[in-house]
């Protein structure tokens, strides 16, 4: 009887594991992972814009630096037609300081200078991304932008700041991301700057179609 009960529990556990795995696979395939809006300082463009872009990025990623410039250009070209939500996906196995960079950038955002701090991080990747010790650039950028460094330190270490970033990382994992930058453009996945540009070729058509409705 005991063996039968044990086998039944094992079978049930196997079924539950299969269902869980299947649910994750479906969520990745259909982009059904729970989506949390990015904070306001990481959101650019009107909420009702016909082109909605969700970007997962890593400040230590060279391709992300290239994509940041292209996103900035697209926001200017299609002013009012695009909304971009930038989300953090630091690849900690190869970029040991990218989580810290994301936290400090968000804390700069709390003081009204996310874009400026993010720009400095991208411009100076080679100086801080693979540092043996905690990069001095985090403080230097803060002081250079006249941010409150004590407040920045407290914010970067705050549980709420780190929780927000880790939830975005979990969201990226649920969507099956394996590289940065990854974009979801009106729900359609694009990986890297080249695929972003490829999809951007359709933006004029999307906007014209929206204007005719």
C-alpha cells in the first residue's frame, strides 16, 4: 500500500511539473508573462502611441549602447507615435556590475536625471563594466550631474529598488530572453539593433494605418 501511495504521489508530482513546464513554454511563446509597467522616468512617449516598444537592456552590453542611440533617433523621428518602456535585464553571469549600474540609474531617475546618468553609463562601459572592485564611476557620474550622492547610495541599496529590478529580470526570464537588447514592438520580438531597425522600416505603414482609422 505504501509503495502504491508513493508511486501515486510521484506520478502526481510528475504531472504537475509537466503542466508547470508547459505553462512556462506557452508564456514564452505567446509573450504571456506578467508585464509590469516601467517607472515613469524609464518611459518615453505618449501612452496612446500606436507603436509600443518594450526594451530589455543591460548597461554593460555593447549592443545595448548601440540600440540606445537608435531608440533616441526613433523617438525624434516618430515624435508622439512611439512609446518606449525601458526595462532592466542585467546579465550578471558576464557583467558583474550591471545590477548596480541599473540601481544607480534608477536612483538618478528618482532625482530627475535617468537619461543623463544612463548616457554616461553607456558612454563609459569600458571603464566600469569589468572592474575588479566596485567602480568609482558610479559616484563620479552622480557628482558630475549634481545628484545627492548620499541619497543615491541609500536608494541603490534599498530593498524596493533592487526588488523592482529583479522583478524585471524575472519577467525577462519568463519571456525566454537570452540576449540583450531584446525588444517587443507591439508584441513582436526583435533581438539586437539590427532587428530593431528592420522592424522600424514598418513604422510609417503602422502610423499611416492608424491615422486612417
